[in-house]
């Protein structure tokens, strides 16, 4: 799961760099490209949030179990 998150972070950074390169041109076509990249970044962010929610659902019960065992983190 961590590798997947790191990979997505790297993808997000690369897309931001692409936006930076494209914005320098400032044409109608450029705006469309930026919107496309931004849209793909939004989709990637949604996927990451979905994975984070899934992980949270798995971890919360474990934390409650740990509390009953009086474990100190």
C-alpha cells in the first residue's frame, strides 16, 4: 500500500511539472491541456482518498482493540 502511495505521489509531482511547462505557452490549447492534466490529477486524488478511507476503516477497529489491551504507542 505504501509503495502505491509513493508511486501516486511521484505521478502527481510529474503532472504538476507538466502543468508548469504548459502554462508558459498560454494559448487556448494550453488551457485545454492544463484542464486535462488537472482533471487527471483530481481523479488520482479521488483514488488516493478512497484508498485512505479503506485503510482507515481497517485501522480504526485495530486501534480500539489495542485500547482494550492497554497498549501504549
